[in-house]
DNA sequence: CGGTCGGTTGAAGCGCATCAATCCAAGTGG
DNA sequence: CCACTTGGATTGATGCGCTTCAACCGACCG
């Protein structure tokens, strides 16, 4: 699909992705006896306003969680990969809707069962806290992204997030699959699909990446990509008059 | 200071504020034997890049946590009120700086001590998870705000957040104190201080509020304020073609 | 092979940022 | 107690980045 000489280096940072990342030890174990449920592309797993009765574990496929505000504006709050948990931190009633990005298999557990299961084992409890902390850290990165980054920086940041995520799943390397459509990327990044498109085009022109079809991206220079993501790396980060 | 007839209603929603909200049962108890440290206005409690060695409890005053990105752009990640915890979900090394918004007293605990203290008591552990979940919910609201809300909506949302926060502290009512300067509000909302100003002026023109000095705001109509915050309440929320 | 849906590209407009005065409140020193 | 100082707040004028609107492309599917 691709054939070029590219530069490549393993990452040094690790900010986790979105929703609830990797269940390392075995929070999954709580779900292992639950039946697997199937959802078709676009199907709704739970809806804004529903009672938040369950915690969900993604087995296969992928979910997006979205929120709608006045005027029908849409925001993608997060994406959930296989191994991710969904609904742990939900308010009751749910403030947010979860939909399948592709054909997806999940297991569910009632909130009570989940809570009891976690409390029975201090390791699981510790792991849960760890997970929530990683989530918070990722959410804070996202907040900075949305508050202050430019369109190109946002897209670069998302691509890096996806790349790290794949790496964590052992599918590392310069060729990444962007599993969501442009509109989902846009609503995740606080942009429009057109702006995401233009940013991707710009990155291709800059020789940072090459796209192939809608979902395949080859990263030609991870270093350039990281530099364009807008975070303070060695180089940048001048001072700024803090007030006034 | 103010003298007008205003409409007022208690809130129905409860999304919590920023950083780490209220320590209801007694996560505070872990800190009670620690010495109190004083910080002057603007002083740094911990700095981006430091080893994340401690968890902090705000006793009095207020903190802001900020992140800087390439080009010196600044984002306020959150504000911490008395009773809030800071540093629970920090990565090591710290990705973020905490500064005193006003003369502030805090207590600190090493991360190990904190972890051990929490683990010794399942109630504390439960409370910690609760806290982190509230944080996540607040962070998600913030993400939606930054991704899709207009300037006026953002300012309204912040005012409501402050108002709810004061209410929780038993200082409810239409007269609220906005403890941070316009620049901090702006960097929290992903705007500039000028835009925050103009939004406040607009809200005053609309008869939603009256300001008195830099930090005092009288909310004349909480209902209008809530309607202008952009969230889907009864009224809004048309459909929207989900793709394309 | 035509239809559909997402993606891409172009042109025009708007909301917020930027730049620049001026204002105002709080503190300071006489 | 009041001039003076200083830093944040406010208001105005201008510019830019992203959105919006619109047309077209291209892949996938029946």
C-alpha cells in the first residue's frame, strides 16, 4: 500500500487515549462471564438521558461517545477501543450517547455488580483508580488542545494519539489506521470536517504523511508530526507576560 | 452593593466544578496532621516538569493549574477551591503548573502516603473513585464547552459553574464572587480577555447580570443565564444530519 | 453502471484574536 | 486624605483562521 523511505522512532511520552484506556491487570475479568452483545455500525449502545445503569467493556470494534447541545451542535467526547471501559464515570442520568463506529462487540455489567466486584479485590480497585487517573490526564491534554491549539496542531495531536494507541496494542509502526470518519475527527477536535480535510492535505504537502484511501495514513516523519502538534518540546515555549 | 428585583431558583443539575471538587466524607482527614503552608498571590505551588511527588489539599484561598504550549500560549486547566485536592491524577513528571490565585494555604502529602492512607480504608477508596468520576464528568462538560460553544455560552457556563460551586459551599444566592481575573477566565475558556469582557458586557446589556467592580457579579436572571449557556434544556436540540 | 455517501476543494463570511487606546480601581507615598 | 502610580478592565478598529455554503470527486454497493 505504501512504499517510501521514512524516518521512525519509538515514542518517549505516553499520554493515554480518550475514554478509558487499556485494562492492564484484569478489570476485564469482571466482564468475562457476561454475554457478548453485537452492535452494527451506527447503532446506539446507550443514549443521553437514559438511566446510567451499566458499565460497558469493548470486546471488539469501536465506539464513540457524543454529546449534543443547543442548535444540534455535536461533540465527540471520546472514542473507545477494544479493552476500554465505558460508563465508569457517567452521571445518572447519562449525559452522553454511545454509538458503534464499526461492527462492535461489547459486554456489560450493572453498576452495582461492577462496584461490588471492584471492592472485593484491592488490586482491581487500585487499577480502577489508575485508569481514572490516566483518563483525567488525557482529558486535560484534550482541554489544552481545544482551548489553544490550531487546526493543524489538533489533527497532528489526534494522529499521534492514534499512533500511540496502536503501538500500545502492539500494532506500532508508521502505517496507521484512522478508524473514524472525518466528521467524527472534526467533532472530536472541535473543528469542521472541511478543516480537518485541509489540515490533512497540508500535512501531506509538508511531507509529514501520505494518505491512502479514507482511513490509511503513512507517517513519513514522526518527528515533524510531533513538532507540529504544538506541545512544548525542548525547542518552543517562550516566556509570556503572565498578566495584562 | 446591589439593589434590584431579581428572579431566582435553585439549580436542578449538578455537574461539578473543575480540578477535584469537594472532599465530602473525609479524604481531608489524611491531611489533617500535615503542616499548613502559605503561598502569596501568584506564587508557584508546583511547576511543570517537576517530579510529581505530592498530593495537595487546598485549605484556604484558591489555586489555578496551567499548562503552556509552543509559542507561549497558556491554558488554565482548572481552578481549585478550598476542600479540593490537587495532584491526584498527575503524571510524573508533572504536566502542569499550580499557582496561587490569592493568598492560599495548603497541606501536602507524599503520593505514597496518600496511596497508603486511601488503601487502608475502603470508604476513603470509594470516595476517591467518586471524586475522580466527578472530575471526569466535569472534564467532559469542559470538552464540550471548548469544542462547540460560543464565547457568550462559555462565559455563561463558567458563571453557572461558579454559582453552583458557591451554592455547594453554602454561599448560594444571586450575588456571586468571580475570584479570578479576566485573563484566567479567558485561558480557562479558550478565549482572550477582551472577548470575555465583551461577553460580560453583552450579558449586562441583555439584563442577565450586573457587575460591580472586577469580581462581583449579581445574576439578575438565572433562567436566562442557563438558557444562554448552550446546553440542551427542554427547548433546544434539533436533529442534525449525523454524517455528510 | 448509476446512486449514494463520505471526502475534497474552492469562495465568501463571520466570530474571535490582535493591536491599540483609554478607563478605572486599588494601592502607595507624600 | 489626596495626587500619583500601576495593572487589570474595557472599548474600539482591524485582520485572520476557521466556518459555512457550494460544487465536485471518488470509492463502494446494489
